[in-house]
């Protein structure tokens, strides 16, 4: 039986506490922001936290090949090789399909036809906006989101990232409405330095007290670190 709250706690890491102690089962999370705001890093930290707390996950990447992703996670101190070997993590790269193409294709229907991607406790698509910008079928987004909502009702956690520069405002609005948790990532000036921050815009069914704005930085071999100071 899946727990009511999926834990993603890591030793010496405050992110799980700032997010209310975990992510509620049944959550559809949308991480949105411009290029360079830290969406992939944030979702990579979430993934590793879920894996380390015993959950299974699938990760669909539009940016990395498998080898590149293993190296990227390793650079953060997140060793995913044991989880890949034990099949606790299913990693699928769409980079070869998306790279260098201009014509639109039916990507979302192909994802729906892959049951192994939807069986784990957590499913992540990074980035969903890359797929939308190349999707041929105008009804595919609606059908996909209906399917995602059905899956979420089975106590799974679905996480989508969206580059706000890649998709139109109407499509982004549809994603925001479908999400039960909306996190907007930004880079802001704080104390004379540029700081990454995650603002929780919407958080339905939160099980604990959460922090509205979460400033963070990234360090090699350490990963995502939540800053103590607030970013406003």
C-alpha cells in the first residue's frame, strides 16, 4: 500500500521539510520557469530523494542520453547506477528523437503506449514543454492530462517540467490548471548575488507546513542545498 505522503528526505538536506515533509500521493506537480532557473536540478533532487526512500520511479528526459544523465547525477553526488541495475529506476531518453528535428510527431500517444513508464510510484517528464512544442496531435495534450489524472488517483506522483519560453500562454495555463502542485522557479538578486528560488504557487492536499519561497544553490558532489536566507 502506498503511503499518504511520499518521503524524499536526504541526510543533511532541508528540502523535504520545506515541502511539508514530502509530496502527497496523487500529486500532479508542475515545475515551471525560464531556461537556466534550475528546473532539471530541482527535479533531479526530488528523484534521488524518492529513490533513496524506497520508491520506484521512471524518468523521461528530452535533454540527456542515459550515459549523460548518469554523469550529471553523479556530479551532484546522486549515484543512480544501483537503482538502474535493480530496476528501481526506468530511464528513457528522448534526446535522439527530439534532437535536430523540426517536424511535429505524435510523442504523447507513444508515451501512453508504454506501460512500464507508468508502473512506478513516481513518473517524471523533463521537459514536458519540449514534447508539447513538437506534438503533432492537437488533442494529445487533453488526452494525456486526462490519463495523468487517472494515474494520480491511484496514489502516484507525476512531475512535469515546463520551460515557459517554449510553449504558448494558453498551453501553459492548461498545465497549471491540471496541476495540483505548481512550483515556479526563478533567479533573483539577493545580497548582490544571483540566487535560485522555488516559489510554491499552488499546493493542494499539503500534509504539513511548507515554505512558500525556497531559495537554493547547487554544489558539485553535494547537490541541491536549501539556503537559510529568504529570497523576496
